[in-house]
């Protein structure tokens, strides 16, 4: 009996704490008294809930909180409104109030797993993986077929080793997909876990089914195309990316995926065509130029590489990726075995340009500083290879 009394007291304390969170210290703005918290006006609750969802989506957290509170006042068993209220507090980094909401849900709705799940996803967000695992495990004790809980555990187990040896990220995502096959995000996470485990055919089959079921959704088709690239089925990847472009003719990653797939097929002409299409889609970006330059650098066409990179640098003179690549291109233009008296000065000129770009990178003290220092050492060695007597 004493244990029951203590439990009741704990419930009352939590309820009072959350009641303050939900209702505040004043009456609700529609003029109803705060004592009317048990009103089950579903229509009004839905109206407030819809407003709140939009506010949350647009990160207007205070407005979301006010409307979620109003929805709960109209319908005190509105689980989704509690979840939204907690997420709104999370959006403000007010994890204490979010915890109060989730604790109240756990006590007030003991047969519903959503309080534990919301708690778990909050811990996942703040990277407290052990606590997240505990909450998702508690959710499964309430509902052993809860897709959200398995999805959450899958994400936890991608970060840390499971405490239950029978589980893994892969098995959790599989169960999450089984219990909620329409959830595209879960299907994608499952597919990525399958690819990580070298289960490529199963991953592609899963993504193909999702994309077939949602032919007007860009994300699943893109994911399928990406999976084809992973398993080096580049022609299938190109077909899938083209379906994406049928839905959105400006989709950046589809152009990039097609270009890289053609490059992998050694079809460099088509690859260049799509890299250039990408330049039209993103005229101010250096990214397409960098990919195209890298392709020609790999093909040892250093003149074309340099021309492309000069265009990139005209858009952003401090692009470190372009600078390191153009420094390398000038360096590789000089083959010491082919340098003769007639072209010696020209070779030194290329090495001077390479040195100039390596020095610029070092002065920027950025991500390629150590690579640039090694580059300078290589330039020095190459000078000696050309003329050992001159560069003692």
C-alpha cells in the first residue's frame, strides 16, 4: 500500500509540473477556465494542433507551444499534441520541460509507447546513446512491435554497441520496416545498413520496391540510384537518375550522379556533358568544375584540367579544392624524362606556378596546408631530377 501511495504521489507531482507547462498560470486565450482541462472538444483540438504543426515546422517554437497547449486543453488524451509540445521545447533547447512532458506521457498513458519513444529520440538528438537505448527498450516493453522504437534503436546501434547481443542496427531496421513498411526514411536507413553489411541485392530490392510504390517521390528514386552506384550498376543508376530529372529537371544530385556514372563507365564525353549541365543548374558553384577537373586530372589531360580550374577560381579565388588541384596539375605537367634543353625553361615555369599555388594554400593555413608543404618538397625534388647540377 505504501508503494502504491508513493507512486500516486509521484504521478501527482509530475502531472502538476506538466499542467503548469501546458496551461501556464493564466486561462487559455479562448476564455475558458483552466479547470476545463478535461474538455474533449476534438474539432477545436485538431484546429490548434494543425496550427501548432505549421509553427513547429517553421521553427516558431513559442507559437507552436501555445497552440499545442490549447489542443491538449481541448483534448487531454491527444498524444500527438504532447509529442509536438515536447519537440517544441526541444527546439528551444529546453530539455527540462521536454522531459516533463515525456515523463507525464509515460505516467498518464502507460499502455502507449510514445512517451518512451519521444524521450529516446530526444536523447538520440543530444547524443546520449545509452539513455536513448534505455527509453527505446522501455517502449518495446509496452509495444513489442513498435516500429519507431526499433528505428530509434537502429540509429543508436549505428553509434554504439548494443547491450542486447541479439540485436544490431541491421536487425532493428529490418523489424522497423516490417512493422511500418510505408515509412520511407526507415526503409532508406535499412537499405544503407544492408549495403554496409554487403547485402547489396537485398538493399536494391528494398529501394526498388519503395520507389515503385512511390513513383512521384524523388527521395526513394534518388536513394535507389545511389544504391546502384554503390554496387557499380552504373547503367541502372543513370536510368534511375533520369527518372528523378523527369520529376525535377533542376535536381543537382541527379546531374552529378549521371555524370559520375558515365565517368565510371569511361564514357567521358557524356560525363562532361552532364557536368556542364550541372554548371548551368548551379552557375555560381565551383563543384561541377571540380568534378570535371578531377576527371581530366585522372586522365592526365593537365591542360584541360588547368583551364577548368581557372574558371572555377574566377568564381572563387580562394577555393582550396581548386587551388590544390591546379597546383598538382602544373606539377604533373612536368615529366622529367621528357625535359630537354629546348623546353627546360617552360618546365621550370610550370613548376614555378605549382609552387605559387602551394604557397598560397600554406598562407591560407587551411585544410590542405600539410599537403601543400609536401607538394613544395616534391617540386624541389623534381627540379633536381631535371637538372641535378643546377639544384644542389
